[in-house]
């Protein structure tokens, strides 16, 4: 899915299949991504602040220094890959 820059603030995406999705620059602030499949998704510059990532599969997803995560979330532990140019 090509969702670059999309505004999904507060969206209920629980259990969604977003495997390989381009979510670069997406606003996912406060969204529900519990149990979502986000493997290999591009989350560079995405705003995930306040999002629910409980049980989400983020293995191989890309993030960078501008990706905003929920408080206490560790992208390395989640299996995400840092990407800086």
C-alpha cells in the first residue's frame, strides 16, 4: 500500500495488513495498530506518538531519526531497522 504522508490520526487499524506499506511521513498519532502486520513497512519520518503498537509485528520495518514513537517504545527490541542516508 502506498500511504505516504497520509493522515491516519486516531484511526483504528487493529489487525491491519500493512506488510511492506509505504508510510513515510504518515501521521499515525494516537492510532490503534495493535496486532497489525507492519513487517518491512517504511516508517521513516512517520509520527507514531501515542499509537497503540501492542502485538504489532514491526520486524524489518524502517525508521530514522525523525520517526516519532510512543513513550517507552524501543524500535530495536521490536526488530525494526534504522535507515539513515
